[in-house]
C-alpha cells in the first residue's frame, strides 16, 4: 500500500493506462477509485484472477492519463480530497483522515 515511485504503465483491456496499484483489496480499490475520479481521472479497474479457492478478490487500479504518477501528484500537492483538502502521503496510504500535518510533523 506504499506509494510506488516507479511509473508503471501498460495496457488494460485494450486501453493504454498508468497503473496506480496492483493486487489490492476491495476497500483500497474503492478508496482510490473515489479519490481519483474526484480529481478528474478516468479510472479503470480490473479484477485479478483467483489463484486458489478461498483467496480474497484482488484488484488492479489504473488511470488513462499516461502522465499520472502518484508520487509527483502527491508531493506537488495536486490531488484534493472530496472536501477540498490536499492529499498527503498519510492520507493516500490510508493511515488517517488528517490532511493538514506536514511530513516533518509526522510522529511514528
């Protein structure tokens, strides 16, 4: 669930995409989909094939904007939450709802 520094792109169902995250839970998929759609991205979701019975469903989330890189968009403060706050790395990683603290104020 950490921010991927490498810009990963490829094809998803015949469309060129930038991969945001792969093999994530449904909860994480819903969070990213809502956040990215709010910021104007065309989000594509693909359900990963189940390897064995009993495994949870996993998803791949991608956007059609080939220039999107989560690291750049988060640290350039270009993503906004639905209530208008800036998306911080902690918010992106779902470590909390607080969007005001700066990275130098984070306590472990």
